[in-house]
C-alpha cells in the first residue's frame, strides 16, 4: 500500500444521503478478477447514459471535477453490499479521501485497507465543506493526516479524529496481515486452547 | 463477587479474543469462512503475491453463487467473465486444498443458505464471508458478519480479524405476529422504525416471544436484513429449535462431540441484567404485511397504506431524499400501495429462498394464474431445497400457475448473472435491497415477503395476501 501523504486537491460535492455501494459500483462490474481498472465505472449508472455517453449534469463529468481527489458526501455513505470494489473504484478514479458525517461499517474498514482515508466531521462542518466543494477548481481542500486536520480554501482548519492504528498503517503504507502475523504465537496458543476445550469448533470437511 | 452479566455478543466476543492492543483494536479469532466467486479472486492473488499459505484450510468452504446461471447450467456458462470467475474459484480451492462445492453439485446454493444447511454454521462460532448478508448466520447464534476482500485475505492468512468491539443493541419483539404476517414483514417493519443507519456500530440481538416462536428459517430472514439497518451482525440466542435444526447435518458435530457442543450452546444466552447500549421494543401484533415504496429498505409501509407525501417531511434533506426516491420509482404521493402494478416477480435470494418461503409462495399460487402482464420466477436457495420442493410437489403447483422454476443462485437479487430488470421495469421481490439499479439499471424494486410476492404475481399489483388466502386456514 502506498504511504498516505498530505495533499491538496479539488473536492467534489456529493450531497445525497445513504449512497450505497451498488450506486458506487453496480454489481455487473464485479465480474472482474482484478483490483484495478474500476474507476471508469465509478457511479456508472448515474454517470453514463444507456448508450455509454456521459450525462452532462453528473458532477464528475463536469470539467471542474474530472480530477477530484476529495469527495464530500451525505450521511451514511457506503451502505449496503460489502464489495471492496467500491473503494477500489473510488481510488482508481483518483479519490484519496471521503468526508462525511457517517459511513457504513464494512465500507469504512475496506477503505482504510486500500489507502482511502475516510474522515468523519459534524453536519455543520460537512455542509461548509460542501459549499467549498461547490466552487470547483477555485477551491482546493488540503488533507493533512499526520496533523489530523482539513484545511479549507480560506485557510480555516477543521481538526478530525482518526483511529491511531489505522492512521499509523495509512501513513506508513503498512499491510495489516504482516502486523497480525507478528502475533502468530498468540494465535497458535488460542488455537491449542480452543482445540482442547471445544474440539468441534475447528474445521469440518464437506 | 458476582461476575459482570454479559450479553450473548459479549460472550462470543470474549471467547474469541486473541489479543487486545492499547488503543482497543482487537485480534479476534475467526472459526469459519465461506468464500464465493465475486469477492475472493483478489484475496487469493494477494496470498500468492506475498507467498503466504492458508493458515487453517478446513476452516473454509468455497461455493459459487452470485454469478451462476439459473437455467441450463449443465450446458456450461455462456458469459465468459462469469465462467472465468467461477473456474478461478475452483482453481483456488484446489491450489490451497480448501473444501469446495462444485456449482453442479446438488449441495450448491447461496452461501447464506448452505452454511446452515450443511451444519457449517453453528452456535457460538465466529463466521465471516465476503458478503454483507453474512448476518444471516446469527439466527443460529453464531457471531457472523460481512467483510471485504482484504479481510477475506486476512482471514485466509491469519484466521483472525482486526476489530474494535461493537456496541450491544437489543430489539425485543413482544407478543405474537398476526396470521398472514411473516418474518420478512417483521424485519422490514424494524428497519422502517430504526432506519438504515439505526444499527451502525452495533451487533443487534433479537429477542422476545415473537422471535422465540419463530422458526430457525424465519430467524435467518430477520438476521439477514440486519445489515440493512447498518448493524454489523444480528444474533438470536440458540435454543432447542436450533439444536433440532442442526442435528444430523453433514458438518454438525457427531456423537460425544455433539453432546459436548449442545451443553456449551445452552450457555449462549444473555445473562439477566446484561447491559445494552441501545434497546428497542416492539409489539408483534402491530406489524402488518409490508412493502417498500422507495430506494432504501427503510422506505417501507404497511400494504394498506399510501405512498408518503414528501411535503409532510420537515427536514429538508430527508424531504429531498424522499422526493428523489419517488421520482426514481415513478410513484405519486398518496397513491395506494395496492395500486402499484409490477412487471416482474422474484422469489429467491439469501433472505427468502428456503423451503418454507417456497411453501408460502406455493400456498398462494395454488389454483391461481400469474397475471398476463407479469413474469414471475422462483429461484430456490440451494440444490437441496430445490430437490425437497420438488418432492413436495411445490414446483408443479408453481409451474402450473405460470411461475418459472429455476436453478439455485443469487439471481435477480443483484442482477449480475443476467437475471435482471430492464430499465423502467418494476418488481415485487423477496430480496433485501431496493437500491437504485440494484436489480438492473433503471429497475424499480418493491421488497416483500414470499407470500406477498406470490400475491403480486397473481394479481399483477402489490396486494394484501390476507385478502387472497385465509391466513387462519393457511396455518
């Protein structure tokens, strides 16, 4: 995973609530066996017409937002299906950070494992950032994970909370399987104890 | 000193805790994982790239379900991408020596149907799958939740997950469901009440007489849609019904191990006085047959109601969301729910494709005909359910009524195998999500129970099944 570095970029306003992962990437694009290349189908059914041409009124098709790196979203973003194709599609498009009041649990986990930073802010802060984002290329937003702050175009800083372990993994670009395997001995001890006490729990062949 | 009373979730969590880090992040042991073709290819690639083995091969069960054709599958899979994905699942199973069920095997079916059916799902286990409806397995008292592909790889490599402990929420449904009202109506009513983010960050334990009275299959329907309320998992305390359900299943413990297991399973109840972060109580008798009208599972109403009017909503953001949903669904405020006409009816999915669901649909279909304007399909949840339904003659009742009787898989729940709605088409569906485009781009979905779906099929519109079949007589 690439290290997450401080950046400043165009933010796209995406105000609807409960944007589900089917909307982010419809199921028929889940036939891929790769993690890459899904950006072109991000928000596919609201982004393109039936003949494949772009819908002019869709925000990411507008010149100012074609290279957006931050997405400012409505409540409960990423609900529904557990498909990791949703963060894959967002990052493949170029989104590096999503800001909202709340996110669905599975989407939240999936995003951090792919270097996509999700930031929770208050409804007032989110609404202010939506207004910034509405100004398109004229309003770049900076994301500083190290110091846990969002910097608005006018210089105002919005501090945010982030889980220390997730922050560490993102900043260092760490693979958490490697980290967990450092506890391999403890996992083995657990397995030995469970096998002695509840032998039926471990595995069963079809 | 008395030990602190624990919830069922706390008990299962504590018994699987490997390590807790300073910031509260825990390494949790995962006993079982079910793996399907859509969310696993990239996980196995990850293992290969890092040269990591699968830690406990027998802890996994692989089966294809999302992408399989539901007609004529013995002739092979026409869609090349689907075929590659399904073949890759088998190749990965063989390469790593993992238990695998072939898609032509009679035991094949939807992951959340076959886990319990094979006895792979058991009380007190932690069980995961790269699919959000893994919550289903909580009906047997397993702590079960959906994960993404990176976590599928994490479980393959380490047999654990990194998590923080969720909060405890309890939903108590008191009293008895009225005749003609089902588990599906109950969970739709619950989501309508608490909202699509109502359970975020929680594990929901379902309790109360209406849950105790419910079959294990019905509890699966309730737990299945827990994710539509945003919760990580749903749980029901295992009881004699669950033990009877599991006894003799192929992967359930046998002999002395069975006795030992049941003795342990009986301890899996929340202690009196256990604390919940959130408590919700409902009266089962207040629940009517439900149907969704919008583009989120919280947008539901009793079948006797009318489509809501956005003008009645004060919160501007919510009003806008409802306006958008009605526009997408092509519905008018104040329109009677029973005056919504459908083009397709889908009976299936991990929510409602079990034998009692098919029986409920057949009871309505018997002696009736699918309306001329409707195409209706029934997709059993597994090959074994299909076989049982055929032994009971349910397939004949449904076929005679004009339903299409198909082979098991996820099918039109998510429309990725070619079973889908065309733009503008409207369905009555026993599945779990009415999101925009879920069943096909531009498709419009109304979530209902199997009996209500059959009622829509024969009348051509959403209908109160109690007006077609005397619910007292049906029981």
